[in-house]
C-alpha cells in the first residue's frame, strides 16, 4: 500500500536525500551497476488497485502496462536515469499462487 500523507512523504524524500548525500560523500560505497527500482504497491487489482495504478500512470504521463502473458499484473513506471519508480498491483489469484509457490521457501536445501 502507499500513502500521500504529507508528513510521510516529507520523511521519505528526506531519507532519499540523505541516502544520495551519503553515497556522494562515500566513494567506497557501491551502487547497483544496472540501477534500482522503487516499488509502490497498490491495493489488490480487484479492490481498486488497477484504478490506483492508472491514476499514477496518468501522473507519470506513461501508459498502464498489463502483463501480456498472465493479464494479472498492472504497472506504471517512470525512469529517472538508472532509478525506476514503479507502481504495481496484482490480482488476488496471482498473489495466492505466488504465496503457494514460495510456501516451501527454506524447507528444501540442495545437497552439498
């Protein structure tokens, strides 16, 4: 979920500036070679998430991107150099499948 609360926004952008200043002042600190993505999760698709992501796509002045294979992931993304800001929503079904696929995470380990 996301928020447009002014206090939360101010704290978030201040933290981004602190991070940028820290990286600038610390040349030994590595940065991602291929960039990074900030994900903003909307409500589930069936509960207004698609409308939320569409509204952000309109603000970003970009198209709403629908996963062409599954039709269960909706996104709006805007690039800022190597940093991407992406709003996304999934259907409840796709999230249930994701949770089921990862339910065994950590339970099975490969042999040495």
